[in-house]
């Protein structure tokens, strides 16, 4: 897991602050923001796919299967919430 990185959070924040101060061009800041948002959304999709068991807890995993099944993700998440 990523728990080992929790104690390094201040260093990551300093690194992020350094990157942001060096992005002086407005287009560079927008590109950085768009990239960050895309990575956040990708992480959220993977998290919800794991929770809805579209990504199996054990066994084989196929990216092509996941990408073809992504339109069903909202319905599977609703079904999972109803079963709670």
C-alpha cells in the first residue's frame, strides 16, 4: 500500500509548491491542472471499478475487458450501494 508515503507528505507538498512556482505561463498552469484532473478522474474510475468488482479481487485482470465494461460502471455502483 501507500501508507509508507504518508510521512513523506510534507516533502511532496514542497515539491508541488516548487513545480507550481515555476509554472509562470498561464498555458502551463492550465496544462498542469488539466493533467491533475485527468489523473484524479482515472484514479476515481479505477477505485469505483474495484469497489463494483469489475476489477476482480483475485485472479486474472484484462484492461480490454475493463474498458469495454466501463459504460456499465454507474449501474454496477448503484447496485452495490443498494446491497449495502
